[in-house]
C-alpha cells in the first residue's frame, strides 16, 4: 500500500472506520505516526503532500551565476553573524533579568531580616494586663 501513495491509506482508514468502528482510530493513528500520508515525489527538492513535510533547500549548491553565488554566500554569512549576535543578546538579556530578580529577592530578604520578628499569635492575651474580675 505504501507504493500507491496516501490515497490507499486514506481509503483503508475510511473503510475500517465504516466497517470496524473504533479500530479505525488505530489505523489512523498508525498511518499518522509512521508518516504513511506523505506523497512520494520522484522529483528531488519537492516536499510533496503530507504531515510535516519540509522543503529541501540547497543553499550551498552553486547556481552557475557567479555574481549571484557571491551575493548569496555573503548574505548567508551576514545572516549567520546576525543570528549569533542576536542569540548572544538574548543570553545577556536573560542573565540581566535573572540578576535583577535575584537582587530583588536578596533585598526583600534583607528587609525581612531587618524588621523585628512579630509574635505569631497577635490575639494572644498579654499576661501583664489586668484580668477582668481582679
């Protein structure tokens, strides 16, 4: 069935749903999990129809036009440098945010340690006060 494209798997899934009820879910799950719904393309570089197909990009293959190939290689190198710079910026940004959060936590902790400890039961009677009836 794999050689006949996903049409055969779709037909099998519909038939099992029609005649087998819940077993159709098993066939559908199997077909999706194993990638049986992808079209087999004889042409190279085409992604075809399917679940999660990716287009194959041939960035390193020369086109035959030297000016374009030079421009393409320079642009790709520039984009890679920009991506590395951006990722480094994100790392610095995360570190700064983490440091600010840590500094805020330490300040709150120092403030909490500097304030005198309060009694845990504020409604507890004070033994020094006069009792009613005395």
